[in-house]
C-alpha cells in the first residue's frame, strides 16, 4: 500500500514538474530567439543555457511520469 501511495505522489510531482518545464522552455526559447535583439549578451547567453538545462528537466520529468504510471499499472502513453 505504501508503494502505491509513493508512486501516486511521484506521479503528482512529475506532472507538476512537466508542466513547469514546458512553460519554462517556452519562456527561455522566446527570450533566446525572438527577443534576443532587445536583451544584453549575458541575458542571451543565460537564455540559451537555460533552454538546454530546462529541456533536460522536461525529459527527466516525463520519464519519471512514465515510471510512476507503469508502477501503478496504468496505461503508459
């Protein structure tokens, strides 16, 4: 029973992290490309680095979501 509760909590966390990561990737991409001309160079560099780091976070949260769904016996899409 405790294992399923842990996986439910992990699923909730992964869903939240996935949502936050998607929003953060959108923000960093907008900053790094369409708004790049209005940003100073250090901010542009930070936006590009942020895009890479947050994309990794997005992938990790998706894999965590899949693992928790699989452990709960739910369909994994």
